[in-house]
C-alpha cells in the first residue's frame, strides 16, 4: 500500500504500517481519554485519563494486528503465499495469493473476525470482573471499551460485502455450492457494491440529521464500493480468460539488456534506444535476472552511474511475476502486484521467451471476442 513503511515481521511475513495509523491511534486516545473516561470514571486527573487513553488505543491497534495476523497465519497453513500485512486507518489488509479451494478461502476469511470476537469477549469479561475491585475502575473501563470495540469489529467485518471478511465468506460458500469460482466472485462483488451504496446512503442521512460521524460511514461505504467494483472487473476478466494459457497471450521477442553493465553504459547503449518504461535483464548466461525501470535509472546520482551495476538498481527476479508458457493465464495474472509491476515474464527452461503486458491481454480478449462472433 502506498504511504506505508516496513516495521517488522509477523508469522514470518513483512509487517507494514501506513502513515494514517499514528493519526488513528491519536484519535482513539483522544476520544477515550478526553471524552469517554471522564464521563464513565469521573474524578481522576488529566494525566490518568491521558495515559489510559493511549494504552487503550494501543491495545486496540494490537487487536487489529492480531486480526490480520490470524488471516496471514491461516493462509500460510493452507499453503497460500502471503506478501505482507499492512495496518492502516480502516484496520488492516493482508495481501496474499488466491486460495485454491473453497474450504481454504472460507477458513482464511473467517479467522480474522473469530479472533476479534474472542478478544472482545475476553476483554469485556475482564473489564466486568475488575469493575467491582477498588482502584481498578479506570482499567476496567478501558478493557470494557476494548471489548466492545473488538466485538463491533468482528460483527462489522462479517457483513456480506467484499472486501470485508463477510464478503469473502460469501464468496467461499457460493464457490463451494456452485463449483464456479468466477461466478461466485462476481456475485459477491455485486453484493459488496450494493452494501457500500447502502452505507453511503445511511451515512449521508446521519450527516443530514446532525451526526458528523456519518461522514466516516460514507467514507467506509465509498471504499467498499470502489474495491468491490475493482474485484468485479477482475472476476469478469478471469472469466473471459478461463482456460487460456500464458503462451497464447505473450508477445516476443523481448527487448532486454545485460545486467552486468554499469548504469551509465546501460543508459547510453540500451535505455535511450528503448520504447519501453521497463526492461528485463539477462545475466552472463542469458538467463533473466530481473527488471529495471527507466525512472529508477534516472534517479541514480550521476556520480554513481559509472560504478553501479544496473542489476543493483533493478527489481530482482524473485520479486517479479514469472510464469511458464503452459501455465494458466488467470493464475499468472494473480501474481501481479504493485511490487511486480504490470508485466509477466514468460520463462521456459530458464530462458526468457516472452512477456505479457496489459496490451497483450487486451489484444487477446479482442481476438477471443472476434473468434466468438465468427463461431456464432
């Protein structure tokens, strides 16, 4: 996700934090310490309220992290690749590969809300238990607040709207019932768009009735509509490309460059003559080693261009989307991400034999459409 930085690992997966997380923690801490606690436990000092507010907000972010960690851990147990976990203003996201079975998809989707509900129940029970103890009023209220927040998080995430976990559950159930993954994805994404529209409408009604918090509901609804729309388009694309192989979409020969050249020599001999914004690199043995983006070359300081090798500023092959000619095209497209870029390197017996870009997909779809009309 743009605007996020890597801060560590969870279950062996990179953990990233969006710039909006400190803002979110501040808002929760302020709301709990300046508005909630003074009403629920009056008579304490401002310092006590401030510290309790920060602790409560930190615990809530920790529970959000556990929610996403549950998704990542379950995915790894189901042999699904996980790219990273990112915390941001709306909770978190776990980027992973597509599950290969409906059962795996269901397990991954339901794991997060279940963890939130368990945390909510434990925190709420602990808060109620501490309520009667002398001197524990503030901690009991913080725990009760944390419990209700997690219960709300778990229930809200179970709404049947992609990209919420409940929408993923619906996808998995429809996939299991129909045996058609793309059909299930299309139906679930339509449901997400409808749910997003309802949330936007409910939010605006709240705003018109004088509740500023309705703007937050509008924002969430818009987010759900946008993501659900994107998933619906992706599902439609996968359905139209079903059964096709990577070799049918790839183009070639591929313009490449040697990865042992210095940045300056690569710019002079290769980049200035290229019509592409990124070029695959080959090593001494003619095997692909990565992809270099021309904008990355331009950012290298002039003083370093004579000594720095181009492979040192390239995206290594391990982080590129790679497929074989006989691989299913839909499975190859699932490997694309912001990190890999919008291209698939087609490798056969260790050698680069083609490339698949957005233009290649568009050309293939046009060809399939024309073929369908002719057959009709």
